[in-house]
C-alpha cells in the first residue's frame, strides 16, 4: 500500500504518485500532459494536509472558475463528486470513475486532469476550470464553436471532457498537425463516434485547416 | 392549400441543408442536463447490488445491518428471487439508498445475502453447448449445387458478444411530489417509459411524468425503465425523497444489455464465372439465458438460389442480450461477407468483382452497383487492390476489404401537435427523444420548411411523456416517424390558417402557399401578406392540429419509405510481427432516401464507422469459464477505440432523384453493419489468411498467421 509518510523527494510509491498513474489514459495522454503538473511544494502541502484529515467531513474552499466555493467533504471524496454531487457543477461527467475515459476532464492550474482521479481536498488552493468556466452558449470558446461547426458531438456525454482536453491541448500545441491531434487526444473516449468531427474541430480552431 | 408531399428540390428552404445541431452550444458548454446530472433537494443516492455468482440459489437477503448505518434510508430486495435462482453474475437482487454516494457505496456491503452456489455455463463459442432444435431454412438444393460448383471454400467465422457501453450509464432520478411521480430517465423511449411502472409503484400512469431532454447514448439498450428504474421509483416512494439511481460501470457492462455473439462454419460454392451457386451455413451463439435469434444469412445476398442455414442457441449464464444498433446484422454481415471473400480468394478473384457479379441476388442491385463504384473511386481501389495471393512486401502488410449491407428504416408510429399562435409563433410538441441523432434539429427543419419560416421562428418541444405519443428510438425508425408526423401536423395547422387568410387575399385556399415568411398566392406571389399578419387574423384563438404517422399511408404519400443499401471499403495495415492491425482509411457510401439534414446525416455514418472499428478491433465481453464472471466490466479492459485508432474516414451520401423521391428513411443502423466485415476482409487481403473471429486482436492475428486460429 501507499506509504502516507513518503515525502515528495522520496523515491517511494506515494499515494499521489499512484493517483497520477491512474490518471493517465494512454501514452498519448501522457505526452499531452494530462495530469496536473503542480510544484513539489504543492504536492507536499497536499499530502501533508490530507494526512491530517478525516475520516469525517471537513470544510474546504475550492476555487472554481474564479469563484471561491466552500464545501464539506470527507477526504475520500473525489474532486468530481465534490463538483457534481455537492456543488451541482455537473458539466464534468462521471463515466468510468477511474481515469480511463476523460469524461470528467477539468483544468487544474491550467493543466487538464481527470477529476475522478483526484481528491477534492487535493484541489484546495489550485485554480480549477470546469466546462462551465470555459465558455457559455452566448460566448463560446473557439473550440466550442468549432465543435458545433464540425458536429463533433452526438449524445454529447463525452463532449464537456473532450472540449476541456482539446482546449488544453491547443494551448500547448497552437499549431498541431493532424497526426499530433490524433496522438495528443488519446485520453478521452467517445461511444457515439465523433472522432472525425473532433479532429476537424481542433484543426479548425487552431486555424490549420486541412492539417498536415 | 398546402399538401403534405415534400416540396420539389428547388423549392426547399431547409430540407437537406447542412444545419448545425440546435443543441450544440448547450452540449459543448456543459449546460445540457442529463439524467445523471439531475440533483434534487434532499436527494438520496441508490446503489444496486448484483449477484457475484453466475448461478446460485438465493437463500436470504438481509438489509438490517445496512439500514442501521446512519444515513441509509432506503432498502429494496427482490422478493421474487428469494428461494429461487440467479441466472447470471451481476443480476440485481437488492438496492439501498443513502444520503451520499460514498455512504451508499460503503453501506451496500452491509447487506447480507446468502447463496447456495450452483453449476454455471458461460462458454458461447462451442457448438456442443447448443440446446434445442436448430432453426433452419433450406432453399433450392444445396447438396447438388455444391457438387456442381467450380470452386468450394469452407471456413469458420465468428464475432464475440459485445456490450453497449453507453457513456451515460442506465438510470434515472425519481421524485414523488404532491402525489405524482416525476422521473428524469436516460431513455430511448420517453412516451412509453412509464408503462408498467404504474403497477410497481401503484400510481396511475397519468400521475407519472417523464422528462428526458438529453441522454448519453443508448444504441438499443434503453427502451424500458428496467429493474433499476422500478427500484428507483419504489425507493423514492418508500423514503419520500428524490432518489438518483445510476448503474455503476461494472453493472452497466454486465447487465444492461449486450449484442449476442455469432459463430459459424460456411461452405460457399462458386461457378466458373464467380457467381455464387451454393451457400451452406451453420451458426450458433449466445444471447444469455433467454432467446437467441441467429443472424440473418446469407446476409445482403438474400436471394441466392441454393442456400441452407441452420442456427443454434447456446444458453449461458450471462446477462441477456438487447437490441444493439442493427440487431443481428453486423454478425450476419461479417460471416457472409468473409465467407464470400474467402471463396473469391480461393478462386483467385478480387472480392469486389465477385460482389458485383452477384448483385442480382441482393435487394438493391442498382444502388449497390452505383455505391460500389463510388466507394472504389474514393479509396483508390484500382491502384491499391491486390489479390490475396500477392502480398505487399515487408513486415507491415497492406490490404483492402469490401462489404455491403442493408436495412429497413421505416418510420415508427408517431403523433405530433403543431400550434400556430396569433402572434405568429409556431410550436411543435412531440413525445420523441433526441439520442444525439439530432432529432430535435430534424423536426425543426421539417416544421420550418412546412410553414415557410426561418429555423429560429419555430420551436420544438419534445422529451416528455405529456406530449403526443411518439415511438421508441430504435431500428432507425425515428427520423421517418417524426418527419412524417411533424409534416402532417404542420400541414394541417397551416391549412387552417390558409382558410382564414384566403378571403383577405381574395383567392381560394387551394391557390395559397406559405413561403419565405409570407402567405401568398402561388401563381401571383405579390398577392401576399406576412406570416405575422396572417396569424393576427386568428384573434385570440391559436390553431392546434395533430399529425399522425401511419407508416403505410405516409409511404403512399411519398413521405417515408424503407429499404436502403450501403457499402464500405477498408484499407488496413497489419504488422505480421506484432499482429497489430491499423486502419489506414475507411470509406462509407450510404443511401437513406431523402436527407433531412446533410450535416447530421453524415455524422451518423461517421459514428457508425467508428463504432464499427471499435468492435472490429477491440470489443469483447470476456467471460471466465471457471467463475462464470465477466472479466472486463470496466473501461480499461473493455476497450473502446480512441481518436488515434480510427484512421481516415470518408463518407459519401447518395443524393439525386432516385434516392430523394423515396422520402425519408432511417439511417442510424446501416453504417454500423459493414465495418467488421470490411475490416476483416481487408486483414485477410493483407496477410493472406483469414483471422476467423472478431475482435481482431494481435493474439488472434498471430494465431491465424501461425496456423493455430
Ligand atoms: S476518466 Fe474520470 S470518469 Fe472516466
Ligand atoms: S457524443 Fe456520445 S459519447 Fe461522445
């Protein structure tokens, strides 16, 4: 089992490292930096803090889309469940609940992360962006507009996670080739089969019509 | 007077244009509320408890300890199963409801269930497990025909059972308020979702209100309220609180439906010209404990002169099958197309050529002929094709594979009410649902077209059982059903308005039309009034008229039809050292009659191709013979294709008078039928041997290459 006392500098198998491993859906996702980066201090702070918590509820403050929200959670509650079940922020979806599908993707300090694979208490002090904070029907983010234009959504259940992953991908790769898009977005899954539209949407939003 | 027939192509304002789906912004910004997202004040979370055993007698289910946990408020057990047997692992026999999801997940383990284990059987690919008399069909004389054939080829083929794996799990939120039941389900069947629930929860149907505006995928698995829907309502009634019940991913994959497996041996006899002379097949598979309908075979080439097919059922202790996008067709298609391609290869012929030679035995020879030529052109068949006997150089082999498919797609029974208000606004109400097929957008297109207004001047209300009854969305029946009922309702409402306007314009009703935001004399368009002016004549009374789709009648009117053909060609690479199959490109050419929305029609075909790549390469419910359990009820090991896996996809929709004049035909199923067959044929073409069973995993490919498949 994870050794809770393992420090950030120790080569030991820490709980955080374990979560990090869980959070990666594929090699492509790892390359695109799907898990939150975070500094060693942040990691240490998070570990320190969660080690002192529980088992009962504790009150934390989450910074969601620029707003501070107080919420009571047990330490075991994931960020995804805190958002969806306690704060009624339901854009991020629960599908696999174990870091495979990307439907729960949010940004943590600007980096995409699987909210199902991160504890709510770990998210304290980090800047969280959910799909609700990326754009609105009245003011679409360019990738959202491109999703509509290229019909990159059918049932739409994978869409919020995909949109977040695409937005983060484009930030890191403003001029991707078609091949880079295909490799870089492997951390999200869609059942309806919208990948063709998504690929076009990402290339279009990047202004690289046609791609390489 | 407006008539319900579709307007001539040159007069269409909206029909067939590439419109963005209307809920695109709501979905892509995360604002769409799915059943899973509905949170109600004071809501409880329910968890279903499934049997860990594939076969066992249930001695007792005791919820006392679970109910003693603070925060656990509801408990349900299946009274009917106590003293009786569970038939598959995961069978739901109890549930609890608690104040938080975490608590429910923890407390469910306090429910004490006592079982007496029994013998189970989960093997589905071995015909010796078959039960009952095979269903068989025999036409012509197969024995004699095989004796006459110039070439005979024989092979084994198969396709594993797969599951629907909807990204939104099955489930609902239910709430009792003022004596009525409110349900937000994830369903393909809004109008009839409550049927049967009234008995379980002892409320009249009229007191059960169903609302589903968005749903996260069904693919044939979400037609009923299911056991968990009933449990959710019972718990809501029992606790007096709203209850959310969504299946956990493992139960979702084990018990919420699957596509039955199919395995078979086929003997094909070709004459010296490559015409199919005999087709002799034996097929078997499992749909769980219940019935098993062998796949339709010979697939697409239904009219072969000498054909014999025997199908056997293998009962297993697995969850029951459900309709899975184009039930039976992908299986029948794979086994038939693979056997025909193998026969062509045995004769040293190109499979495309053999398919073309035999189109007279299909139900759509002209359509296929046209489509095959287009598909071949799109993929560059002439330059890339090679015979199976002439492999490409190097360790990565390349090949092409062809398949054809068919589907019905007749519109289902559907009712729609269209209201024209005195202020000029127009609204349709219809008890249909949008599964992601853009049904909402299509209904809006038909309504706007009929009343001659822009898209944003009309409103569509759907997704509630309070609205006129519309069929379940399955079998590609929705687009025909709702297009016809909306067209008829809107025409009826418009004619009532024209009657009011006619005296003002000084002409007979027959001479009027609604177009470009006006009511005008067809022969003299300057004699007109604006739509708003005309509606103003209604005073205070809106017009509401109903339209009803009765398939036979709408077909006679030319509004809808059935029977489409499509073809697909796959271009794959296979690494013969690792066994990995890569899709380079797939092309799909598809007919669906009159196209309502070009953009979302194409999306359906892309979606079919992608789902097809997934089941061709990855999907399989793996069962453990020793424990009787599914080994991969999760999304790591029940693998779906990712963006990287699907290759380049190209879609071509058939248009023009020959297709358009038939009216609207469903499109959801057809494009998912051929991918497995086309990819399997392409792999055989690439490596020179058939990999008999799907999914085409590296292990299966290497076994086939090593001669041990
Ligand atoms: S990755 Fe979080 S729900 Fe699937
Ligand atoms: S659009 Fe349905 S799962 Fe992606």
